[in-house]
C-alpha cells in the first residue's frame, strides 16, 4: 500500500510505502507532467504546484508504478 500524506496538501508531502520508492511524477488535469522528483527520503516539496488536483505516479525500485490522486490547496 502507498499513501501520499497529507492530502489535501500545501508545501510538503510524505510518500509512505512498504516498498522502496524511486521517483514521483505529478500530472496535471491536461495530462502534462509538471513535476518529476527523486524520492530518496520519502519527502517531496510541492509548493511550486498550482492549486488543483494531480495524478501522482509513484515509481518503485522494482519498476512497479502506483497511481494516486493528490489535491494541492
């Protein structure tokens, strides 16, 4: 199970997973990847994102991708 908390968020999110996380891709409502970030410590700064709803693809070290939804306030 993978979670991105808090959700909704403002500045910083924490990726909680039982598996090692490699990268996170944030995709806006138009389908554009607006943020791609390595996740070495589980923390991601999201303060550069505009308010809205994003699809977040979490890539694990075993190449499995988990898709979640995140609301940026």
